[in-house]
């Protein structure tokens, strides 16, 4: 091979590599969704009223309605991907889902691995227990048992506040967390106001009430880090839904009140 031919071959190889790299960069998540005309959205199925399995054995709830709205606006067929609190971000990172709409709160830790859109629904975390149990401060949790879902926002916030002498029992999903509380295995539950409302409605004999606020935590849609085009398109969809009243409509349907002012 002559020196000139070697230089030509090297130049062609370099151009091919550069072109392939540019193509890979151009094919971001939004491009992939639009090309495939399918979007995989991770949703909860164990967290009413945001996501649960109905009598027809199909997922339903606020997050599922939002997922349908997003897919329609993207012009894509919706593929629902059921997840729980502990695996929803790993599913996103391993490309098992393109988007997460699963009661995802924004934290500094999560912002290191996930890009967040504007908020799309209200949410807050708190500690709940029967009225007969005197809990007026965090110190009052000492000596008591608390159930919480591993990896959920309530788990992260509870770890910051829990006093010594408190027994925290962590469960892999919300069903286990709620069952432990309702059956009396634990005295206290750390969860969302929405889930606590469901517990109160279904178990009036427990006389459950709000005790301590963990965190105001509206829900955001999550995408993989660096997926700016997809995040920006989702932000546009959310802002349009706020303006049209669709966000308030979903909130009233599933939470009983309008979404109100949500952070951008």
C-alpha cells in the first residue's frame, strides 16, 4: 500500500467514524420516538390515585391519563411500562422506558441522573397515624414503628428527620407499605397525602390523621440526562395543558381539587 493510498484510506475511515458519531448524537430520544411512532412511558400501578390497576385489570389514574395525553401530543402510540419507586429511574437509565411519569419528585440526588420537566401535578409527603397516637414533633416518633416504601420520596425525607429509637420498616412497593400499616404491623406510615387519603377512605375504623409534614413535592416528568430536545417538547406540552385547563381537569378528576400554582 502506497503512502498516498494509506492516507486516503485513513481519511475515509475518519470521515466514516465522524459521520457515525454525528448520526448517533442526532438520534436523541425525541428523534427515536418520532421515528418509531411509539413512546414507552414508565407509570405506577401500586399508587392510587396516581396509578393503579382497575377492575378491568388495566392501569388507570392521574399518571396514566397524563401519559396518554403526552403520547397523543407526541403523535406516538403509548406503551405503558409498570414500575415501582425503586426501579423507575433504573428503567429510564437502561432504556427500558423513554419517559417516567410516576409520581416523581425532584431532589438534588435525582437531578444528578435525571432531567426534570415542569411540574404537572400537586403532591406532598407526610407522616400519618391514628388520632389516638400522640405525635406532635419528630421526637415523638422515638420508640414507634414506621412503614415506608424503599426509594420513595417519603423514604428519603424520613431518613433526614427520624429520631434515634425509631424502627423504620421499608417495603419494596406501596402495597406492602400500606398493608403493614393497615394490619397493625406498624403504628405509623410515611407516605403521600393522596395515598393516606385512600387509606382513610377505605379504613375509617383506623381514625388516621395527618401528623407531620415531610415535604411539599409536586410531580415532574423525568427523562434521561442530556435529552434536552425531549425535555423541551414535554415542557411545551405541559405548559399548553396548563393553559388549556387540562392539568386542572386531571387534578380535579383524581385528587378532588385543581392543581393550582405548580413550579416550572
